[in-house]
């Protein structure tokens, strides 16, 4: 059956293009009110970019808050000792807790991309965030029950969060006009690093001053914020320009003129995908990128606490730990947005997309590797260690305008599925990285003592 978009009228008698296939849980009267243009100066695609950025901010705040809270949850590293219970976990159990998220995360990458490509990414992305928030709220209860129930809850968090990146790529496959692809994508994908900037210090403050004894408040606050964001997402987002309730006809025509023509039925070309050299290049780059990224993300607070022995007023401080852990991601967020602007500028100046993507990817990898090596050899005090790690993480953001959005260049219709495939492979470092880092640290410490 062929569906034809039809015209609705908003309260100001302006025609609004809608799709009869779209079913909404929002009452018709409320939908009519929402069609009034609340963002007259902001194009719909940029409202989507801002809301998705805030969504990923929540996603990463939910993901990394445990990296800070675990310092106060584990009796061997706790410094505050408030009324909340602390646990006598082994280094191996701590490694399992930190990596368990990725055991669930890896399994929903491809299904998330397929569902978003087939049915639209709005609800796939939204449900992924809100369910992760719900399980975050259950984290203190699980931790107080047993370490393995905590691991199970973290696995479920990863399971639902795993759909978010593929779903967002599928959304941009329908929303991002090619001249603005880098710009819009890097706004969205700066969200995770803004989440790190906020989550690290705020989690530390909540551990020391929060309610319910300290560290449990970390999970309650971030879980509640994720649910609030989901409510706003329902009202402000749409699967495509043709189903958006407030987009102007001019903007819709501009977006659709820079995208491949829509198809009624999309059969996924699995064979072509898995035999494409370009896809395998993205898989390799994504996996290498995430090894360093996930290791630093999960282990940085513990590194600052144990290796650098952060001090404030003569005693170790979880708050300073959180602040120092956030500094590298502040630079990352800035460089990510600037790299997107620069990449689109270079493409507009007739520099090929291939050269731009390769150039930004290589530059990001070289900067990260160089400054991490310098940190290993010369980061003997807090100032130099934080400086080198900040430069390593921050300049690594150049890859956000490289391989990270190359899925949209080579196959915009299947960008969600491609992101699912590459991110599934790139999740393996999230599982192995914390375990190997803990193993190396324990082995080196044992040799030093002997």
C-alpha cells in the first residue's frame, strides 16, 4: 500500500506535513498545542541535535557515575566513610563490576540499529535511555543485596543503552543534510563527553555530601534526570522530517533534497556490508579508539586515587578526584564540536570527504598515543599526569569528525546498522580493558613489592 503524506493545520492555520503511518501516544489536543512554533529561531534539525546531545549527556552520566561512586563503595579505597554501606570487594570483583555494563551493551548494537532503521529511531533511542535510568535507580538496592546482583543490574543497563548509538545514527541518516553532516553529528556526539564533565565532579560531590548516606544519591539523581529527559524527548523529536509536527516546509525540502530518496522497503544488504573494505576500516578504527577510551573512562578515578594519591588539605579527596577526572573531557567536548565545524568547512572548500575523514582520524590517534606515552614516562606528579591525560583525551576528539561519522558518508540509509556493527566490535575493549588494566596494575604492584 502506498502512503501519501497529508496536510494538517496548526492553530495558526499553517499547513503541517505529517505521515498517516505515525501513531502517537500524545493526545490530539496536546499535539495541536505543541504544533505552535516554540523554537522560531532554531531549525528543527538543530533542536534535534541539542536534545540528542542532552540524551547522550544522560547516557554517559548513567554509565560513568559508577566509576566515581565505586571509589567510595569499596572499603579499600573509600575516603569519606559516611552512613552508606561499604563493601569488601576484591580487585577481581571490582573489575567485573566496572566491565559488566559492556556484557549487555555488546548484544543490542546490531538489533538496535536494525530496529531504528526499520521502524524509526525516536522510540528506540528514548526507551534505551529511560530503561537505563530505571535500572540506575535500582543500583543501590542491588549493591546492598550482593555483588553479583549489582553485576546483573549493570548488564541490564548496558543491554538497554546499547541501542542508543545505532539508533541515533539511524535518525541522522534521515535528518542530516550532507553539507551539515559533520556539524550536526559532532553536536550530538559531544553529549557523552559533556556527560563525563558533569558526572565525574557531581558524582564526587554527591558521594561526600549527598543524601541517603552519600554514594546511593549518585544513582538516584542521575536516574531521575534520565526519566525527565525522556519526557521532553517524546515531545520534541521525530523519526524523520516528514513526521515532525513543527518543521517548516522550507527546512523539510532542504533536508530531503540532500538525502537519498526514501524507499518503501529496505532490505539490509548484509553481504555487501560485511565484504566492504570501508566498513572493516571503520570497525578497526572504532575498536582501537575504544580500547584507550574505555580504559580511561572506567579506570581514571581509581588511577588518580591510588597512583597519584590526590590530596586536599592533607587528606585524599573524592571531590578533587572527580574534578580532575572531568578536566580531560572538557577539552574533548570543545575539540569535538570544533572538529565538526572544521571538517564541514574543508569539505565545502572542495577537499574530498575521504581525505577529511582520514586526516581527522589519523590526527586524533597520533595525538592520543603520543600524550599517553608521555604520561606513562613523565607523569610522575598530579600536574604533569593531568596535563598529559587531558591532551591525550581532548585531542583524541578529532576522530569525531573522522571515522565516527563515516557511516553516514558511505551508507546513510543503513547508518544505524553500520554503527551497530562497528560499535559491537568496539565494545570488546570495554569488557577486556578494565580487567586487563586491573591485572597489569596488580602484577606490577606485586613485582615492585617483591
